[in-house]
C-alpha cells in the first residue's frame, strides 16, 4: 500500500466499478461527506472520522471533555464544509479496560453532548468495544442539505476567488505548546487560546450554511491538514491550480510567541493543520456580497488559476511553488 | 463505569434528555439500528460495529479477506434484524504502519467488496488512520425500510412464538477449533464449515426483508452474543419473559465433535455467540404461514411469557432459569 491519498483513489475506482445499477448515492468517497438522495427536497450528507490515542490525541494533554468535544467537532466541520445542517451522529468507541474503570467515558460524553447541544445534534447509535491498549474513536455525523445544494470540492473554476474563515495557525501553535509541556489548565492569555484551538476547535457550521443558502461558494472543504495540503485537494478535485497572496493570509494573533528563531510565520500558518476553518472559492462578482455578509469572519486570500495542480504563493513580488506539507497518516 | 449494557442505558437517558425539539430520529440508541425518517415512503436504518484486533478477531486465524467479509457481515446482520434492505456503507479503519506495508488492506477490501456486491451495497466513505499497534475497524451500514415497518426489539407480546433462522452453535464451534490451533486452509468437512461460520458469517438479509414485507415478525434482533444473552435484550426491550424448548433448538450438525467431555450441547449452542442468525417473535396465528414461507430455514423454539425479564428453558420436563452468558466487552 502506498500513501493514504493513493489508497483513497484506489478505493474510489473499486466503488465505481462495483456501483449498483440503481443508486441514491450522489457523491461517495473523496469529498468531505458522502451525499445521498433522501427525498425530493433534501440530500443526506454523512462523514466518519477516526481518532486514535497517541496518534490523533494524547490523554495527558487534555481533559477527557476535550476529547469528546473534538471527536464531534472534526466531523461537524466536514458537514459544515458541505454547507449542510448537522442532524444526528453516532459514536463508536474502543476503550482499554483500565480506562473504562476511570471517569474518562463519563467526561468524554459530557464534552460530546455539550457541543452536540449547541448544534442540535442527536446521538442515535454507535458501538462500544474493548481495545488492548489505546482508545479509538470513530465519529459519524450526518446532516441535511437542500437538494443538489451540498457544496463539493470539485466546483472551483479558474478566476474564482479563494477565501478562508477565521485566523490560521492557532491550532498548530497549540500543538507546539502542548509538545513543549504547556497545559491548558495552567496557561492563560494567548497560550491558553492556542491550546484551546488545538484541543477544542469550533466547527464553522453557520458560515457553511449561509454560503450554501445564498449559493455563494463554488467549492469548499475544511482545513484539517493545513492549507498547503487541503488547497491541493480542492484543486485536484476541481482540476485547477491556485495562487495565494502571502500578505492576505489571516494569521492568528501573537503567533510569533511560539515560533522558533528564523521560522517563517506564513509557512507555519499554511502548513499547520487542525484549524478546522473553511476554505472556499467564490465567483469574483460575489466578493462584495461576501464581505458584506461575513465582514472579518472570512478573508480573501488568493485566486484559482488554470495551471492544473500547481499551488503558488505570491510573496514580496516573487512567486513560490507551494508543496503540500500537511499531516499524513502514511 | 459499570458494564456495557448499563453504559448504553446511561447514554439513552442522556440522549433523551438532550433530544432536539424537532427530530427525524424515530429509534435511537438501544436497538440493532437507529431508525430515521427520510421521506414519506421510507425510513433510513443505520448501524455501526467496531471490530478490534485481538479482541474481536485475530490476524493469525484468518485470511485478510475474511476480516473484510466479517466487518461488513456483522453490520449487514443488524440491518437484516430490522427487516431493511441494505443500501450503502462506510468503513473507518485504523492500521499500524507495519500492516499498512503488507497486502492486508488490499485483501481486506477484496473480501469486503465480494460480500457488498452480493447485496448491492455501495461504499460511500469512511476514514483511514494510523494506530500504534492493533487494527481497529468501524463498520457502518445503512439500509432502507418501508415507512414505520422497521422491526424493533420491543414489539414482542406474551403468547408470541419465538423463532430462529438457521442452525446454532457453528460459529462458537469454529472459535473453539481456532483456539485449539485448527485453521481454515488446512481443514475440511465439518471443521472447515465451523471455522467458516466463525470467520465469514452470512447475514440473513432475505429472511429479514421477507418478514418485514409480510409483517410477520413482532420483534427481532440478530444473534451476536448468544441466544441466552440476545433473547434477554429482546425481552427487556419488550418488557416480557420467554420460555425456550430445549429439544426444539436447531443445532449445527456434528457439534459433538468439538465438545469437551460432559459438556452440554444445548448450553453450548445457547451461549455461543456470533451465529448472526435472526431471532424473532411472531403471532401464533402466523405459525403456518411462516412454515410455508421459510420451510426449514426458520425453527420454532419457544414462546414469549408475561414473566418480565425471566428467560426459562423447558428441558426433559424440568424448567431451568437461563442466565445470560454471552459475550461482553466489559
């Protein structure tokens, strides 16, 4: 087996080959969510995200409530990235016996339900299993989009403008702080803020919904691996290229606090993952509308090009080719 | 945290407390599948099952294709137990790096797709992650039931007859053989058959569908933990009791081959899990209809009583109280 993205391509070929003659499935593998026809007015969108202890999260870095929050948040973020309204969820959880005997599970669900309540998400099922050693969580969230209105990765066209929600680099800064021994409970100010962004990200449901409702986004995904990597997924799906403008990238405040000597803050923000903000493209004519609607909640950061597969960064009158450097499991 | 069934009750209370005011969810936690209203003619049913290496399966016991087959089969069996038609599925899989480098993943999906094709199930998504040490699979399958026709666990009434599909004890016999060092590839005859039943069970989709279509089952679930345990779930949900008739229990052929000295074959079949047959109840007036429709594919094995929570076994003119002895994770 090669890398995980080749693996996904390979699966996509297999499902296409084996597709049943009559199928309600409109979008399967390869987007943030699968999109399935459910009635004449709406489509169902659904996503699954697996979180593994010591790979995707560390228990000594966080309260159990944060694990529950994040497990739901990452899947809600996928639903947000299609512009759908989240409705219900399932959680499968594998737990070692020694953790089962603690209050982890109780606190995990407390964190999960706190976030679920905020978005009216209902827990409908899942599974509980024992694992030999590490906690494993599979988070499944389903939502509802207006018929044929789910926003996909493949709709960007050359000339479209690129936008991002929120500020970038905060979650990566939080990760670095945690790796250096800082902890949420003992920090305050920017450091606490960075760590919170890493441990308990906020899915951008409202903005996703509004973009879908007003038909303003031509393509969208959520930033899980880092822009350099995620934008290349969007460009690949849309068969386009992109040029980002370095000085437009919205940086989280006080990032310099966590940078190493001579480290570049723009690269840090572009390659740092887990911001769970939305990256979307829109037609140039809708720029004013977007600015009016969202104010500083979204930022124009570049433009789609017809240079297929090429992601460039315009910086101080130079054009640099951007290599995807985000997180990969394999 | 106490046992896993208390845990599920606890979750059910939490979801009830947090239920959104407007909800399409008809049945949530606690049945084989969640049931969700999707349009005026059909309901969506959906289930998730987590399988963990060395807890739920062992790699040295089986070909990777069997792992793929079983991951899908256990969830299809849950869909079968609601009488629904399976439609689409997701797989989340966590894999250690050393396994990723082998042909495991390729063969896993080959086994998965072989079974999926048989039931026209389409893979629509999932996730792939790295694990530190052991393989973890979360299998999600969704199906479609006619509006308000999904068969639940809670519909059994005193006087209803109890039926089971297929023969019991084969999968438990296979497990015992595997534990004793016998392997699928080197066996033949009954032993190979038992091991196949353990490694690659057949979900009873057709019978489930027919029971739903003809409205013949008042309650149903699939046999994953063993009848003694699964029947107690059904009785608990329906607030009834049950009396099984020992000599009616349909035993897999040649079970005696694997029994220990003085071991009781009926107890072995009642407590052995993973047969993935269907256990259902029906009105007495429908007994002939069922026999005509299914012949030897289903067997009458007892009757529902009003002795709430009590599972009895009538055997050689004695009545024995049956304690649930099936598999539990915690």
